[in-house]
C-alpha cells in the first residue's frame, strides 16, 4: 500500500451532517423556531412568529457573518444577494406603477423576510447541521398538535391535506431512516410509497407526486450495488412505473369524491399561467408591482377559466384578481426580470443538486428528508404562489441547497485527489 492511498479520505469523510454535538443554544432556537410556525402575527399579512425568531437569530449572527465570510456557503450568499436584488426590483416596480402603500409594504415585507429567514436558518445550521432536522421535527409536531386541538374534526380530508400530511411525511422521513441501513433504506422507501398512495387518495396530489419523486431517487441510489451503471436507470424506471401505477390506482379510486375540485383546481392553474404570461409579456423588465391586480389580466384569467370549464371563476363584474400559482411567474410579473432571475436561479440550482443527490451524494439518514424539502420547493417554484408560509419553505430549501453544495464540493475534491493519487502510483513516484 502506498503512502498516498493510506491518506485517501473515505466516503464517511463527506457527510451531509456534521457529527459534533449541537450546542444547547442552537437546539433551543431550532425547537423554538419550529414550534412557532403555527403562530401568525396579525400585521396586515401572513407573518409567522418563526420568522421573527429567525430574524433575531440572523441579527445575532451578523458579527459572525462579517468576521468569517470564508466559512459561509457561496451558494447561500448568492441566493441571498439575488433576493436582495429582487427586493430592490419590487421597490422600483411599486414606485413606477404607483402601487398603493399597503401593497408596497406587504411586498417589501415578503422579500425582506425571505432574506432574513434564509440568513437566520443558515446561521443556525452552518455549524450544527443536524439542527435543521430538529427544527423540522418541532414544526411537524406543533402542526399536528394545532390541528388536533383546533379543528372540529368534521372534514378529515381537509384536515389531512392542510394539517397532517406534510408533518406526518416529515416524521416518517426522520424516524424510518434512523432504524435501518443508510445504503439500503428499504423501510424508508416503503414509507415513501405508502405516503404517496395515501396522499393522492386523500386528494393531496402534489405531495403525493413529490413523495414518488423522492422514492424514485432513493430506489435509484439503492441499486448502486445491485446493478451495473447502465442497468440502473432501466431498473429504476421499471420500479417507478410500477409505483406510479399503484398511485394512479389510488387516484382513480378517489375520483368520484374529488373530481369536481380537481377539475376546478386544474383549470384555475392553467388560467393563472395564461394570465401571468400575458402580464409578463406586457412588462417583462419592470413588472406590475406587488400584489398586482389589473382588470385586463383578471379578465384574461376569467376568460381562460371559462373556456376550460364552461363557467366563470367568480360571478362578479370587473373581477381583477388572479393567481399565477407559480412563484417563478408571479415574481416575474410582479417584480420584473430581477425577481424572475432569483426564482429561476433557485430552480436551476435545486434541479442540479437533486441530480447530485440521486447519483453521488454520500449516504445519510437525513438525505431523504432533504430531498423531500428540495423537491417540494421545485413544485412550489413552478406551481405555488409566492405568499404566506412559502417564504419559510423557500428559505429552508435554500439552506439545504447550501448543505448539499458543500457536500458536493467535498466529494469532488476527494475524487480529484483520488485520481491524482492513482496517477502518481502509476508513475511510481509515491510508492512506499
């Protein structure tokens, strides 16, 4: 054995999560932030107590950011920088369109808290990275408890979709991976498939699809030792097709109960995309301002919805509101090109790092949960509004991107060193 080969790092040297014990102050803030996500502060918009905690933690960590910039994730800093540019773009758009002061304030607050959520979360987890799981578990438990205590339990389907589904899925992806091998997470894959089927049966189609994507990634990873590289995509594709068939069976089994709502939701999404594209075309650089409501685009939305369904969306003359149900499109038509750039940057980075998660990320008990949140963020960027709690989930996905990018850089450095060491051994210059 050569001296170089003895120095080669192993796969365990590039974890997604650090192995040091979290600091008590970090655990306290993680639990506090997660638990308060169910508490809203009435300030004219949807502000969550968690965001106030993260703002405070970001301010507490400001000296650390300024004193050790080299320890920060470049990807997180770039995302935060682009979010600041988006805030400036929203401000200019609001001023030029003479938007109302309340819409301006809400629009600026939305961008500001997105930045503070991101910086607060990164300062929380950059040294004690397991705290992101601590925060998410606290959030899940708090959400389940709130649903149990506040709902009247007369409409279980609505409670499942908005109260239980995501928290239960988070807990499944925290508990099951801790009980089994990281390289062959069979329990985790079974849990993901069961969650996907249950979600679609109870009319949470988007989360069902996200769980199926995460399941497919875990299946592909688990086939590394069971098949040649060329056969892995084929085997993973066959298994995914079988899982998709199972989920589709559950979807059609519940069609009678939810067909009307599903058709209306599909029509509203398509109409919103159509109206958003019209709005972007009319002002692609500057946008139309925060919470842009315009009679022209409202009419475009209603016309498209009527064309699809045969009835009007809202039977009100002069209806002006419309929702793009796409963070990418909404940011672009509201805040202009710079806002669109921010959301486009996040989308590209998420897809790039999800590919890394499927192919080369080190085994970790936290990986399924990370992939779930990142995949969910891709869905939100394409098909959910930029409002409410989506700020928090977007910031969380950005932090996970930073952790994944750090792991990717370490893997690439290790492989580069291994190639260099192999070359050195072939040349015979470093033999023992």
